[in-house]
């Protein structure tokens, strides 16, 4: 619920309607159920928070006991997320939210296995304490690399930045090799048009910067935390996976699961947050593919 609560606060009275529904469905139909609901409600964005337990269920499993330290090590939830990205790509845009609390390595750091159960040493390993972010300001930092998902990330951040409590930074990265010069030019034209009208699109001045690298450096990532509460920093990136076909996660290398699920930049940011380079949350988005087709 933290993901929905944070977004609700950030977008309060800013033309974003958030609806919630509850349904109990088999694991195999999770993506199809969400897609059907999004279609029937004509949703613009499906928002899914990453597993807080390291498993699809609300309690940690034996197989995912170590996933608390590395959210992307959770192959089960990674597969579920990828299924949703594929199933709903022509129905709605999709966002996957990693709350900053997921990267606290104290969670699941010490467990005893007894029979078929997992027992935390201190008896509190299954509890999660969230600090309130419903005060002060929120700093959104978007990374744009000329993909369709990146452009959607920029547009979404601009809408959220209409809130006076939100400050926005946008960093333009180098084109990835998967983006053709023609597609990159079209998207960059739209991006530059948004940049030219930035003054009228957000409640506060927007900070723009350019980086020659394809992924953000430690210094770039740490930038927002120098003037903001780390708990209120949210990175927003496009998923931008070139091959959107379904992967066999049983055959995917552990080091590549994250890139397949949330893209290269998203996986890189997760790794940086995990090792303490920066304290922040992460929102990975995939833009809706229109019926005429499109590439990430």
C-alpha cells in the first residue's frame, strides 16, 4: 500500500484518479486479471509495488528467503512482473514501484530454517516499518535516453510535478544502441518541446542536465539527496527492454534477471541503491503500445 499511498499524496488534486480493487486469483492469472480490469476501467496506468516479502505471497518462502537483500533475485516475482508487462502493453501504461524500504538489508538478514518454515532470529524479520513521507517535499529524478518508455516517464513526471511539493530533475543520457537515429530524433523532438515549455508545466523550476554516458554515474544518482530527504527521492526510468518477448527465467542468468525485467538502467539503479550509493525509491515505467505498433 505504500506505493499507492505515496502516489496519492504526490498527485493530490492534480488530475490523477487512483482506483483500488481487491481480488483473490491464482498466481498464473495475475497478469491477465490486472489487464482485464485495466481494460474495463480504461486505465491509463497500472501501478504494481514490488514484493515486500521476497515472494508473491505476503510471507517469505524458503526459495525466496534471500531475496530481501536483492529484490531482483526474486525470479518468481520477476516472472509475474514480466507477464504483466507483456499482457498489458497494448491496454495501458505500466509502472513497477520499488519503495526505498525494500533495500534495507536488515530485512531477512538473519533467519533460521526449521522444518518447512523460516524463523527470524529476532522474531521481527517479517515486519516492515515505513517512515511517513507525507510531509516536506518529494524530489523526482527522471532519466531520459530517447526511448518511448523514457519519453512516457518524462511526461508522467511532469504531471506529478504540478504539485507544489514536488521538485523535478531530468537527466538526458546517451542513446542506447537499440534506438535508431530516426526514432531517437522523433522522440528527442518531443522531449525538446517539453523542455522548452517546462516553465509552464510544473509548479517549481525543473533542473535539466546532460550526461554522455548510457547509464547514470554514482555522482549523478547522489545529486538529489544532497538537498532532499533521501526517503523522499524517487527515480523514474523507462523499462526500455528491446526484446519484449517472454523470457524463460529458469534459463536466465541471475545477473541478467533484473535487466530482462526492468531494463538496464533500472537494474543498474537498483544495484546502486542496494550498496548504499544513494537512498531512494524507484519507479520503472513502460508506455502503452498503440495499435499502430511501436518500439521501446
